[in-house]
C-alpha cells in the first residue's frame, strides 16, 4: 500500500538522519526537496525505486558513497541536484537513460575518473533545450549550459 504524497519539501530544516528505506512507499512522490539539511549516509536502494520522482534536491547535505547505476530507473527525473555532498566513485553511465532530465547538478563532490561522453549528448540533445549540467573534476571543473561544457573533460590527474 502506497502513501499518496506528491511533494515533500523539507529543505533548510536542520534535519540530521539518513533517507529512510521506506521511501518507495511514497508511490506518488514527484517532488523531493531535502536540500540544506544535515542528512547523511548512502542513498538507500529504495530511493532508486521511486520511479514517480521528477524533481530531486538533495544538495547541501552530507550524503556519501556512490550514486548507483540504478539511477537509470528514475526515468521521469527532470531535475537532479546532488551537488555539495560527499558522493564519490565514478560518475555512473546510468544517467544516459534519464531522457527527461533538464538539470543535473553534481559539482562539489568527490567523483573520480573521466566524465562520461554521455554528458555531451545530454547537453546537446537532438531536440529541445540544452541540459543545464554542473560537474566536478577534483572540485575544479564547474560547467553550466551548453556553451561551457567540454565533452572531453579531464581525468582527475589532468585537472588543474
């Protein structure tokens, strides 16, 4: 049995906990804004099952760990802001399946490796407006809008 909640707006409330593993019970949740809190931990597996999500703002928290390739399950995502956390690991190729995505904020984390070429396709889609992307490369590279995105982004060892 799911809980019919469309929006959960708890930004800036000094919340300090982890995302609950019961998130998938919010079957109608389209807007999740938990930005500007002190939430921490890995994103639970249930987060990746919340397929109704369209807007997710988890920026300015203390989340860590990898963003799993299962992010591709969130096919309705339009905006995903994970910036200013402690996420690490390689940027997953799962983002390529998020065809509705219009804003992806990943800067100020600790992602490693090469920025996948798939971001070039996202910022220069065959139709529609370009995706607003901010990435990081050793916390140095900050790109916004199509004119500033370098598709052959540096690896961690190449960053200035």
